[in-house]
């Protein structure tokens, strides 16, 4: 497309000359002899360059220049004059913004054409620059808008992230923490996010200098499937945590990221163990009941025949034989007691929910075992907290539990020792912020071996040469059915502490009527 040029001069000969010169160079020419006419033509016909005479009747060249610049600030204007002065040239070029200032008559047409070409190129360049600047401005504004949207989306996602109660941490392929939610920050016990971000997850979440031994991060990334493992609680080793690593979808060849979720599954594990134990106890109860009945019948015959043999009127016996028969009778009675206990396994206990003073029950148990304590050379230290609120439960069942625990402590010390019994009030581990009453019975015996700790509450498990291994199992069931908790811990120096936790009367816990395996004292 040919460039358009508007020429303005009150001399028709000059107009004709300029028209001829420019037309030969393939420019499209518009003509005007007056300034006002030129401005009207400029408004209706967009052009690429304006060439105007300086001195014209009415509107002069500088006024035309100013009007054109007002209408199009990028338009270039060349001034022609027959009365050239240095001052006029300076004003036209510097003050009014003319592209060039040429004198008439034009002695060198080439100078005009060069000036025209450069002026048009400058306008094009300025127009292109303006277009680029406008496009860049639009792009920058769009990017700012997108960044604001991304920032808002990130803020919204972070809000959702923070609304999740479990710790969530996003890590990159080098296991560096990139994002985490508020629960994760609180979990780490750091006060500021910047102290966590950029750090290896194993340092922040496990306090280690290298990747954790059981970590399945790389397995999750390579398989692109979630990987799970369990570990001791980071902040409380007595708790159990489940760590799940979810690999994030990424482009082929890019490094993988993952989300780490940490859940406290302690209570879930307890429930699972209770269900397993209850199922085991139920099965053992049925099996034991059947076996007990099968044993009782031949035992009754043995007892009958023994009574017949013991009849002095029918049979003569030596003193030694009398002693043997007495021993047989004693063992028959012992077997009968065991059978009775076994048959009691499947019987649903009669439970009652009473307000009980745990201190009173503890003192009764101590009184009951006082003689055995003296004979066993055991020193008893009793520390009962005054003003304890009553607990909720079954008096008979709780008395049975306390007796079992004290007896267990006595039997743990063959050569004497110390037993410390203490009651206290504290925050419930099973009732949230509610209060609970605690009974702790500690002995100075050898403690429970690590290999036996998982089985200590299992029925029929015992390390003693005598006993049936039912006392602690039944005690555990009694306490759980009364809404409490029964646990143990090895003391740092020596011995074991059994801990009974019971809800106060204000905490309503369901007391179940599921059958126990034993009603023992």
C-alpha cells in the first residue's frame, strides 16, 4: 500500500511541483492551499506525513503543525519556508516538534525525498513501537491479572489445606518441604513457616540427618501408588502414627513430588486390639467351656472312686497311702476349681454402675493382702490422694482387678522388695479434656521382658510356674467394659507399673454386658 502524504502551500506552483515529485515516487498525495482546509482533509483522510508551508494566509504552518500533533501525536511534519531564519528553525524543530525544516526554493530534490522517507519510517517505527508497547502493556496487565488470580487460588488452596486437621506436607523429589498446612506446622512445633520450608522432611518430621529407615517415599514415587508405613509418634513415642505418601502426577521425565499425610492411629489400634482380644476371648470361652464339661465327667468318676477307696470300713491303708489319697483329693478339688473358673468364662457377668470411692477399694485390697505382704518381706508404700471424685463402675469387678494387680506385684518379687500404690486425678486419655482417676501399682521386680509385652493381656499367657494366666486378661476386660483403660510400663530403674484409669461419675461411659472369660479373685 502506497504511503499517503498531505501537502499544504498557498502557492499552486509549489503544490504542483511537490505533487509531481512525490507521485513519481509512488506516494499518494493529498493537497490543500489553506491551513483550515488541510486540517479538515487530515481529519477525513488518514495520512502518513504532512508537508506544510510556514507562511500562509490565516492558519500558518506552525499552527497547522500544532493542530496535527493534537490530532495525532505520532504524525511527522516537514516545514517549508521561503524566509528561513535560525530562530524559526529552532522553534519548528525543537519547540513545535517538526521532523525537518527545509527552505524554498528546493535546490536539491533528493534532500526532500530523503527527508520524506526518513519521516515516514520514523512514524512507522514510532507506530510499531507504540503497538508493541500497547501489546506489552496488555500482556503485562494480563500477567498481573493471572498472577493475582494464581495468588488468590494459592490463598484459597492454602485455606483449604489449612482446614484439614491432619498434617499435610508437599515435598519434591529431593524430599525438600515445599508446602505444608497449619496442622503440619503445629505438629513440627516450629512457630514460623520459613523455618520449615526448604528443609528435608526427615529432618523436620523425624529429627534425623538422613532418610528414615522405614520411609517408602521412593517406593511411592517409582510405583506411582500411595505407600503407607507406621511409626512411633514424633512428639509422643507412646502414640502410633500412620504415614501415607501420595505421589503427585507429573509430566514424563519431570521430577516427582509427593504429599505426606500423618495420622494419629493410636485409638484405632486400641480398638482393633480390643476387637481381636474380644474375638479371641469369645472363641476361647466356647472352647474352654466344652473342654471343661468333658473333663468334669471323668473327674467326677475319679472323685467317686477315690471316696470309695478312702472308706476305712472297706479297705485297710497304710499311713503313707492315706497321705497319697489326701494329695489326690486336694488335686481333684484344685481341678474342680479350675473347671469352675473355665465354665464361668462364658457366663455374662452381672454388671452394675455405681459411684465408687477408689481409695476405699484400694485400702480394702491392701488390708486383704497385708498378711501375704509381711510373709513375702515386701514393703508397701501407700499414697492416696484426698478428695478424689467417685468413679463409675462395678464394685465387685473393680475389687477383683485391684486384687489381681496387687497379687501380680507380690508374685513378681520372690525375694521381697517394694510396692508403691498411688491414686491421683488427671486428664483422661480416653475422654478428651475430661478428668479421670488413676491407680498406679508399682513393684521393684525384674520388669516385663520386651518379648512378653505384647502378650501380657492375652488369656492363658503366664511366665509363672503356677497360675493360669487369666488374671491380667480378665482385669483388662473388666476395666475396658467399665469405660476405663488398663496399661503398664516398665520403670526406668526396675520393676513394672500397672496403671488403671477410670472415668469419674461425671463422664458417662457405656458398661457392656459382654461375657468375661473368668470371674476370679
